C-alpha cells in the first residue's frame, strides 16, 4: 500500500480542495489571480528544488523504507509532487482563512 501517497493526499489535497471550493468564493478576482499565480510560481520552484535536493543527496527515496506507488518522474517518485503541489494551495488557503477570520486585508 502506498502509504506516502495516501498520507499526503489526505493531509494536503483533501483540505486544500475543501478550502479552494469554499474559501475562494469569498474573495475578489484579483486575490484569486494572486492565489493561482503564487501556486504556479511555487510549483516551478518546487520542481527545481526537488531535483536539486536529489542531485546533491539532501534526501533520497527507497522502496525498502517507504512503500511507494512505483511511478517515477525522473529520480523522484510521483508522491513527492503530490506533496509539493498539495502543500502550496493548502498553506495559502490557511493563510487566507486566518486573514478572513481575523478581518485583516488579505
């Protein structure tokens, strides 16, 4: 069972989709554009950072340690991109939620 994939899907993608579905409706168009621009920029940065970290042995992946799905994008398992692309909208949504909750200009 690909525990790594399931864990990050539940921790980041499900809450992020919830926040995106319900929270972004409450904001105006420029803020929505900023949200998606930040997500796109972080996606590019995350991919570059992932491959640099793998190249310089900052981290590694092993089937012996973690059960992975088996799909690889170069030297990185697909689970890594599930993490990176899920964490960015999740963290931005949490930030916007706090701004909305505490009535600060977001």
